[in-house]
């Protein structure tokens, strides 16, 4: 009986070890060599010519970006699901957990979002040849995702209203009382990122958001809603991502943008390939295009985005990078606290969770 127990115990341990090996290898973070295909299905001709993109980019911007991509790859069929980052992630996660991801590429707001997906083994490592021209600070060390642009959040204002002082504290002033609008962290990935960053900065913290509430801030769905309300004068001040304000200003809208001296949270809007993507070949081509000099120049032109490539200058109207103080945090840290921060925000503002 002792021998039976002995060998049975060994069998159990061997089985557990095998399970551990399988799980670990299934979520391997080792990046393939540059341009290497680590998906055996890549060469399948049935996968060529089609791609499914899940994104939170503004509709007009993603349409023009895809026009550029299709000009390089004529005949490619790209299907798009576009919404706020939080809604896109909700849909994608449900599909991926069911073992049937529909997306090939995710193109969303911020690194912590992708860090969570990476930790759940939902992303595929890919070393694009374009990474050589991109600051490694904006690229996941395991090459599961890469930033595509620098998007900072500050203060937008209607130019018919008094110009705000260049500080976040202006939004808490009597001058701004009942005149401020901001996006919801339950819809906007940038807003969720900003919440976690600002609540961990000494000049802000949760006290900043408590005072925003007391000063009558209005919560709306996304950044597009903030831009519209400030441009119309309905709310003369808002918390908004810089490219939305600067692009609207260039198009003649009566808005301008303020860079608070304490610093601005900055997202990189990463792009990543889904693990088990139905069309991996076109997914890789799309990632290469977005990160290429051509793709970065196109993004700067159509979306007024600040590029991440060293060899592509920012659009006219941006201050030198040396004049902007960016607020950043470890994506792993922010990924861990995001959901708790959103719940605390919901409790503070009496929002549905």
C-alpha cells in the first residue's frame, strides 16, 4: 500500500508539473526575432486579404488611416469595431475568454489596458522591424504591444471665456465653478488612465476629484463630447486630450489648449496583435504600417498626433517636448489599480458601476 501511495503521489506531481509547463508556455512572453512569424497559420492563404480591427480611435481618423493602409495593400478587407476603450475591452474580453477572439488587432488608448491583456495571455508577441526608430520607453519589453503616439491630457477652453491659469488648480477655482466638463473613466481609456495617474500625484490625489465634484464638474461619455461642449460654449472649460483640442483649433473651432505646469498624464495609444488572431499576416502588416515612417506621418497629418518615431517631426502647433512635463507611472502598477480606482470614482460621483 505504501508503494502504491508513493507511485501515486509521483504521478500526481508529474501531472501537476506538466500542467504548469503547458500553462506557462501558453502565455510565454518571449518576443520573436525581428520579423519572425511565431504563428504557424500565418502562411495560410485563406487568412490573407482580411483583417478585423478593434479600436477607440476617432472614427474620422481611423477611416483615413485605413485608407492609407488600403492604398498600400489594395483589396484588403478591414472590418472595424469602434467605441470607447472600456467598451471595446469589455467586448473583446468576453470573446477571448470564450476561446473565439474576433479581433486581429487592438488599437486602444493606454499601456495599462494592454498590460492587463498581456497578463491574461490575450496578446501575441511581435517584433516589428519598425521598432528600431521608436523610443524603447514606449514599447513593451516583451514586444506584446507598442505605443504609436504621445497624447497628453490638459485643459481645453473656449476662447470667448477668460484664459485659464496654467495649473490644474484652476479647475477648482470660483471662476470655473459649474463650468467644467470631463470624460468618464468608464468609457474613455484616457480618462481611466488620467484618474489613476492624478490620484497618485502629490499636487492632486483623490482630494482633487472631491473638489472637482464640489465645484460642479459635469461627467460626460467621452473626449469627443467634452470637445463639443467646450466649442459650443455650453461649458467653457474641460479636461481633454491635447490632439482633440489642437485639431479643432486648426479647423477653426473657438478653442485652445493649456499645458498645466504640474505636468500632464500622457498615453501612447498602443497597438497589439491578438493571440490566436484569425488573420495574423494582415495583422502584422497593419502594425508595421502604423509604426512606419509613412504611417506616423499620416497620423500626424490626419489626426494632429505627436509621433513616437524619432524621424517624424510633430505637427505645427505643438510646443517642444522639452517644454512639456509628462506624468507617467508603471503600466503594471496602473493595471492593478484601475478597476478599484473606477469603483471609487463611481462612488464619489454617484455613478453606476
